[in-house]
């Protein structure tokens, strides 16, 4: 329903486990979404293929599946933000804290996340590979 930070983390772990020849990394930055009604910018995490620069944004894809109108939007991923625009950036501090905890200690992160559904999904995905 809401992949939040867990979606890109799981996707990157899946790439690293299932495609060890593909060099991917989690990237934090900014997502600018331009729709017919305006532009919104938020702090965001996605997966990048370091060799090709291809962006894998599972949350973007899930948003389009949930609401096909998102396919009408233009998505711009950027690791840099103009200082004058930073005050308008939406940041979910809880999600950002989870991301930072994951970077600090992956094993501890997976032990302490509150969502049993996510833990079960992760276990199921890696068990079935």
C-alpha cells in the first residue's frame, strides 16, 4: 500500500542479491513532480544503476499503479537542490530517519523496523530466490 523507504531499500537489496553483476546504489535527493496543477518537490530515495545512470524508482511506479493519473506527471530526480528552493521541499522526517538508520547498520535496521508485513515480505522474497 505504501512502500515508503522500504520499497527502494528492498529493490536495491534485490538487485544486489539477484544481479550481483549490476552495480546499483541507493540515492537520496529530490523528486520534482510536475503535474497539470503545479509543481511539488520532496526529499526522495531511489535506486540508480551506477554504470548506466538508469533510475529505478519503485515508489513512482507504485504511485502510477495506484493512480494512473500520475502517468501524466513529469518526474525529475536530482541529487542537488537550489538553496532558494530548499524551504519549499517536503521532507518526511520519519522516513528520512529510517533511511539514515539503514545506512548506519542494515542488520539492526531490519531487526527494529515496526512493520512485520515488510519483514515478512523481505523474508519471502529472499527465501524464494
